[in-house]
C-alpha cells in the first residue's frame, strides 16, 4: 500500500521509520512546510535500510495535484498542523485517497471539513492514534457503564517543561463525560507521556494506565488504522470504530457451545 506523509516533525519522523520497516506499506513521499531537507531520502535521513523512495518535498515545490500525478498514493497520513488539511484535503477526497489525520488540536471547522471530505472518501481522525490510549478509553467507558457510581480521576505525567494540561487527558475526560478538574498533572524529568484512569470503588481500586515509551507508538497505531481501513466504504471513522470489533472475545460457534452448556448446567 503506497502512503504519503504530511509533516515531518518528531512524531512524523518516528512514524516514517515504523512505516519504512513495515512490509505492509510503501512510503512514497513526505511533504514539509519548509524547503529544508528538500529531495533528501527519508530512509537515508533516518538511517533506515529501505528501497522505498520516501523523498522529501516542500509545499512550495509541488501542488498536491502535481505531486499525486507524479507519485500516486493510496493513503495520506497527516501529522502536520491544523492548516495542513488545506493543502491536500479536497484533492485527496476527489481521487478517493484514504485520509488518516492524527492532528490533536483541530478547531471545530476543521472537524466539519473532515466530515465533508468523508462523503467522498474514507477518513479517519484520531487526536491520539496510539493503540494503547484508544484501548484505554474504550475499557474505561465499559467500566464506567458497569459501575457508574465509582469515583474517577485522571492522572497525566509529562516532561518537566510541558506547561499545559495534556490534550490526551482532556480527550479522556471528554470521553468519560468528566470535568477537566478531574485531571491531575505531574511534571518531572523527561517523561514522554503517562496517562492513568483511577476508578475508586468502595472496597477496591482499578487503575487503567498507558505509558508512551517512544513516539514510534504512533507508527504502530497508523499501521493498525491503515490495515483496518482497507475495504471500508467512504465515511468518517475513529480508532474506536476500528477497535470495538476486537472486544468480541468469543466467536459465534463458541457462544453456541457455551449456550448449550448452560442449558444443562445444574447451577
């Protein structure tokens, strides 16, 4: 599957390295705002052994239509900024190219624009595209449904210089319909990112915790998203949409057998 990346900051570079090492994707190009690194090879720049082209271009050199004519892709992955969508969105949708956006701070009008594009192509948006965080949120929702009376607190830990409250923690709070006052922040050393949801029961405590070791975790999430979006019709998707089917632990045949066991079980 041929992919292109918009944005080549720290996270974009980590994602590119994961894609280059995967056999499921073929990195065609990266587009940056700056002309710095223009025409450099991403594999060479990152020190990854790969035969994939993965050349770096700037927005000034090619319009997206020119770039796609020269180097077509099946998926565009966006790790740039809230304005990046203006460069590729309409053209990608017109060509039926899958859009995977991992921009965390989208204003409402950009979300609306993604929904409009999803009428013509497959679009996924996830403010935090790691598999672990999205699993954490779904598991927390399930536990809250089981025990809505519990006390719930969110603890987020990041590197000492991070001034603002974690955007991911705010997403977790929103998903659980909790006020942001329920978020407790810790700043220390070089912590990349730790998010914990604490459920306080009367006689027990449950802690759901996710820790980012490196930014390559975003690459794992991208691979999962790209693979599970294949064959999906045009529409707007979230990581939750892709993960929920995996929460069905029993196959239909197994459920039938279990049902038969229950029919004669004496207790």
